[in-house]
C-alpha cells in the first residue's frame, strides 16, 4: 500500500510526539517538519534521520504536496492552518481544540465535508484503554451521574512559558477542558443544558481579562452534573491535582493514579494520562444497611505512555483515511465539547450562568 506523505506543523511538545509517531508507523512517510524556530525543528529532524525542514507552511505544502497535515501549533492557529490544508487537498489531524470559537469550528467541519477529506481531532483520552474502560463502567452506574475531574499543573521554566503562550488566546479550562468535558459527554450520552464557571487571575504575567485558574460546572438533560478544574502556574499546588471520579446511584468509580500525585509532578505530561488502576465501589446495601459487595480494584495492564498514545491516535488517523471511516460523530463531538468550555469561559468572565441551546 502506498504510504501517506505527512507534514507536521509545530515542533513543540505535541508536534515532536506526533512526528515520532508518524515516523514509527509504516503506513506514513514523514515528509516534512514546519516551524518558524530552526532550533526545535532542526533537533527533531536530526533525531528522526534527517527530515526536510521548512519555516513556511505554504511553501511546505507546495513543495512536499503531502497527503496529510498534522497541525500541532498553538490553538489560535488551528482553524486557519487546517482550512489551508483542505484547500491543498490534504487530510488533517489537528490537536485540540479544533478552533477558538464555535463558528470557526463549524466552518472547519464544513470545509472537511466539502473537500471530502478526513478531519481527526486530538482527543487522546479516547485512545487510552484505561479511560475507555472508565467510561464503560460509568455507563453501568445508573443515572444521573456526578462527574468530578481536575488537572492542575504547577509549572515553571519552559512549561510556564508554554502556558503563558497558551493563555494569550485561551484559559486553562478551555484548553484542557475539552478533553474532560468530552469524557463527561461520552459517560452520560446526554445533552448539556447549562454551564457556569469561576476563574481567578493569580499572576500579572498574563493578559488583563485572562485567568490562570478556573472551575466549570455543567448540567445535562438527564440530571447528570459534572465539574472540571484547571490551574496553571508556579503558584499551583501539587496536592490533589489529579482527581478523576464518577458517582452514580449504583456506586462510583475512580482512577487511582499511581503515576500522578506520587512520583510524577503535575507538569509531567505522562501524569496527565497515566492511570494504574480503577477503584469500583458498589453502593448496594442489604436489609442491615451494609454493603453487599466489596470494592473492586481493576488493575490496568495496558498503560501506554504519552508517545505511545500519539502512535495510537495516528494509527486511527491512518485507518480513517484508508478505510474511509465516517467521522461525522467525531467532528460533532469536537464542536460540542468546545461549545461547552467556551460557554464556561463566558460564564467565568461575566459571572452569569450560560444556557446551552
């Protein structure tokens, strides 16, 4: 089978991981790296055996004529780069979020359909075996569900610089929140109806009006509720930075993260996805008001690290193209999760609850 030529745009943390993934998958030919900073792309290109380098995206498209583009830049560039890729006849993998406004996201999805090209968005938790099992168990706990999740990051040095750059266009509850709101939607299968949020600006290093700590609350039409908390910066606590918990009428399930909150730091990217085991609690009582079943610890042996998860994402991207997978639901869900976190951002800035249509 002919290999699919791909270029990666953006050679930071995510771009490097995805470039390595493409390089490792026989069905792809990593044909170019695009980044305006020569140091980053040069080091990565050399480590992968000498990949072609470009500092201009449109030039790379014209010279390489790739089949696919992987957009791994800052969020405020995702929509524009993706639209240009479709115009050049390419399939696109883009890191989340697909855009920074709902209107942009809907325009990108419409462009994918018009061009008859595949659009895969980097919802990495959808490819994690432990998170897939977590979602499956949540669906067995009855309705309504109470979902509690956070991902706070105590950052300094290069990671704080990355967070500062991200906050030029979006807050932590928007950037990371799409992952966990997406999980909540998968757990409930219900329609989100109402969102509220709070936020706090804990540093003068970020723009006026931006906040580096936030918490959102979302209500669904089946009575389920969820909250998500995210904070970035050198002032954030390393205590309880990783909470992943779902409660239903029949009991609850929690991710017991041996690699998070223990030997891993909150800024370590592997601590964001590592699990270890699931703790399943059965809430049924007998006539004496005592539990009828003991708690279960579900050990998870398939624990891919961040780079392996990127490989699994790109294998899915390859399948989407070569097997002509229907990505209608995938794209709809990406827009839906973005709509929720942007409503939360509006609520945090205005102090008002936002009703979702």
